[in-house]
C-alpha cells in the first residue's frame, strides 16, 4: 500500500475486483451527461420551428416528435445515471467494508495500552467516519465528477458548432472561473482543510469532557469558565473559521461572478453581432445559447464542489493511515507456555513518549507463585504503567518481564490473556445482559456458574435490585450500575476466567463506604491462591500483602512487608502516618455528626 499515491489508486487498494464497477460508473455517468444535453437540442428545434412558422402555428408539424425525442433522451440519461450510481454504490460499499475490516483487524493487534490511552471513542470515530467519507466520495462524488467533466466537453463542442464566435465569448468567463477555482484549491487548501478538521475534533473532544464535568461544576458551584480548555477550543475554532472565510472571500466572489457571467457575456455579444441587422440563423443560435448557458454555470459549480470532496477524502485517508501506522505488538514466532504463575521483572525501562522522562526507570521485582504484591506511592509514580507492562499492554523498551520463566513477548497473546486477569479501576460493562457481561470471562459456562461467580464477587445485592435479575440489560431503560457496582460485576468476570495471575486496580474513590467494603471483600475472595499485583490507593488494603513496593518517579524506592517498612521510618512510614491521620479525622467527623444527631 503506497500512501503517496493519489486518492483513487489508494481506494482501489481496498476495492479488489469491484474497482471495475467504479470504472463502469464513470463511463456510464459520462455518457449520461452527454445524453442529457441532447434534449436541449430538441427544445431548440421546437422553438426554432415555432418561430419559423409564426404566426401560422398549424404548420409546426414536428413539434410532437421533437418533444417525445427530448423526453426519450432525458429518460435514457436518467437510466444511465441510475446504472452509474448502482455500480458506484457496489464498489463504494465494498471499499467501505474492506477499509473497516482492515482497520478493525489492525486495532485488534494494537497494544491494549494504546486503546486505553487513546480512548475507544476516538478510535471508533476514525474507523466509522473515515470509511464513511470514502463511501460518499466513491458512491456519489466520483460519478458526479465524471458528469462535471463530460458536460463541459459536450457543451463546448455544442457551443462551438452552432456559432463559434458566440461560443468563444461564452467560454471566456468559464475559463476565468476555472482560474479563480485553481486559486482556491491546491496544497494550501489541503492544509487548511486538515486544520479545520483538527480544530473541529478538538472542540468535540473538549465538549465531551465538558459534559462529563458538569456534575463537578454543579457540586462545587463553579462557573463554566472553569472549563478553560473547552472555551479555548471554541475560540480557536472561531478564529480559524473567520480567518479562513475572510481569506476565501475574494476568490469565491470572483469564482461565483465569473461562473454567472456567462449569461452577461451572451447578452453583450448578441448586441455586438446584431449591430448590422439580424439573420434568422443568428436569432436561432442566440436562442440556443440562452437555453444552454445556464447549464455551463451549474456545471462549473459542480466541478468546484467535486474538488472539495476529494480533499475531504484525502484527509479521511490520512486519518486512517495514522491509525494503521501504529505499530502492533509482535506475536511470538515460537510461542511457549508459562510454567507457573511467578513473575520476574528484570531491570525494565519504559517511556510513553521518547522525548519525555521514563515512566518506568529501571525496575526489578521477583514475585513468587501465590504471592500478593501491593504497589503504592504518589500519583504518577508508575504503578499503573508497571502493572500494564506485566499484562503486556505495552512492550518494555529495555529489560524483560517473565511469567512462569517465559518472556511475555514469547507467550502467544491468547495464552497470556488466559494467565492474567486485569480488573480495571473504571470497569466497563457492555450494553448487554449481566449474564452475558459476566460470561465474557468464559463464554461456555452455565448460568449456575455465572450465578456462583456473581455471589463470590459479592454482587448478589446488585442483582436482587434489578427488575430481571441477571437477565437485566445494562444501559437499557435507565438501568445503570454505579462505578463500584460495575467493578464488582467485572470481578465476577475474573472469577469465571480464574486466571492464575491477577492484577487489581483499586478504585480511588467510592461513592459510599458499603460499596467499598463489598469491593474489598470481593477482591479478597478472588485473590485467594493467586499471584496478585494490586495497585492500592488506600493503605488499609495493603497491610497483609507479602510485599509492598513504593513507586516514585518510575523507580521502586522502598519495598518490604508492612511492619518492616514502618520500622524503617522511610517514605512508607510517612505515608502510613498521613493515612492514619486522615482516617482519624474522618472518624472524628463522623463521631461529631453522631453527637449532633443524638443531641
Ligand atoms: P500511577 O499509576 O502511579 O499514578 P502512572 O503509571 O499512571 O502512575 O504514570 C506514570 C507516568 O507516566 C506519569 O508521568 C504519567 O503522566 C505518564 N503516563 C501515564 N499514562 C500515560 C499515557 N497513556 N501516555 C503518556 N504518558 C502517560
């Protein structure tokens, strides 16, 4: 696939043999455009006859046959154009399907970390919108383009055949319009178009953030101006649009004036040529030009818009290639199976962006089968990154991670996923029944097994509240679950999957303490007999861990058991004291509230 090719060969890469449908659609559309001009000739013959026999109209004997010929030719033109559209749609749908398939197949191979950090919404938008843009282009714009090229050729031929002098004069404004159009197109326009799309995308992304943040604005009584980024995105878009529109003002005025000036040129030349009297032929020819020239204006407009649609599709293709350029994770050439659930991390380094500092900067860690390791430390310290490297959401830049003695890069991705369960902080449930949501953990289980998993994951209270129990559709008719509840349901998924290694990302904030308790109990049930890496945000949950690692700036700065770390009096000890203070403060407030209630 060569990205430097022009648009049509690039689209043909996805068309297979259907490209012949596209070619047929051009030919049919071009012929239909030429045939569509013939009725004008018949109309002119009718007018000519009427003028010639005037005032004895009964002598005009050919009018009916001319009329039917005009109708017949119009119908033929329509039939040809519909056939052209049929062919163009067959090709367009095939290209759209193949592009979507290619993108989705690629997305499936992309690092999980990329999908997480880009956001599935953005990826969906690229897949859906870029392929839709090519569909509109292939199905509608291209046949229209064939029409808009064929019509001027036919028109010019007709204009010059009837009276070449008038024909040439009519062509002067048309050529001027073409020159003006050239000024509006070209590389600058292509770049402007890209910038326009970027500004639009940025504004939509910020709008989503804004809507998501409305509860915060309301709760904390802030003004909408706290959403500076959203306002900046709108301002940028506004500034861009106004500058662009002003820049386009003169060429657009020039183009529209020239395109519409054909008629004016016709009137002017009629006067010039009629100075020395008018012959019948001249009069008939002028009549013909009066009928035909408006089509020239319409055709010029069509050519202008055909260029615009080509630019839109070029931008869509660029967006698709940007996605296809993201390097997929390499599948192991000689895959091996892990021997046990031990994890050996050896001097790993990882960076999200080569220019920035390392998110993980030389970490080594040995985890024996069945050990529970907690990752704690300041936000941005590298906990999530370390955990996602173990599940091979990304590949390390240096060093290695081994599971059961095998480098994660040498384990087939399906086997790796069988060995590792990851419970995310913001667990996602799909729009289907709870039963099917949990079954995703292991598709071939019975309903009874799903029920057991839900009970083990402390979800039964959620199910009891729902109108149709485990068959309730999530997201339908206002059936939503809270973040903590969604996390518990995804723990049930992990119960079914029963992978020997478990990575748990504890949620940072729970709406209510009951939910927090339940999630922790569910975690504890699930973690039994498994090797666990737990990203902990509350220190109460790590006290019993076999090893606590404190991460800061991508390094393990302290590690050991709770008591040993306290005895050391280092960072962990400090964090523990701060944590105890915050818990005492919370309890103190609760007691104060109780006193107020009893008073
Ligand atoms: P923690 O989980 O301890 O809060 P993270 O592992 O999320 O820390 O982050 C470690 C560092 O990597 C931080 O500097 C963070 O800004 C950066 N980082 C995390 N995720 C991404 C990402 N998707 N793209 C770029 N940088 C990231």
